[in-house]
C-alpha cells in the first residue's frame, strides 16, 4: 500500500512540475509588463522610460518619449481596458480596448529592461 501511495504521489509531483510552463523569464516579462501598463494608465511617461534598456534609449531620448506620450499616446487611449493576448518570441501582446483598439507589445532585453515597446492599431495577426 505504501509503495502504491508513493508511486501516485511521485506521478502527481512530476505532472505538476512538467505542466508549469511559466519560466522565470516569462514571469519577469509579465511583471514588468504590468508595471508598464500601470504607468501608462497613470500617464507617467518618465516612469516607463526609466524601465527602458540601453538599446531602447539609444533610439529615443527621454524628452522625445515624454513628448510623444503626452501629445499622441495618452490622448488616444486611457489604457484602462488591457487584455493579455499572447507571447511570441519573448514579446507580450496586449489588446487595449478603445476607439480605436490598440495593441501593446512589450519585450525585454537580457538585463530585464524594456527593449520593445510598441503601441499601434490592433491586429489579430
């Protein structure tokens, strides 16, 4: 009886261990994505930019990012209705409901800093 119970417990533990697909990298991406969404909802462009990595910062200055956020992004949508869609190649895709619906793409570099941050019209692709 003890042997059968041991086998059943072992199978359950192995099944639980193998069924967890959320890696630590994905967990980090999900956590940082939630923070980015919170800052977008609060209209805190400087806080979003502070999470960015060197590659991201090399493409846009903090002043330009803040200006684009305040004049183009924040007036377009309040980011209150954000739904996770999928993760592809380390980039989380979210649907931001509104008029128009937007998609938010967030990816991290190897230092867990934002490398990809795209806000564009929503696409099912």
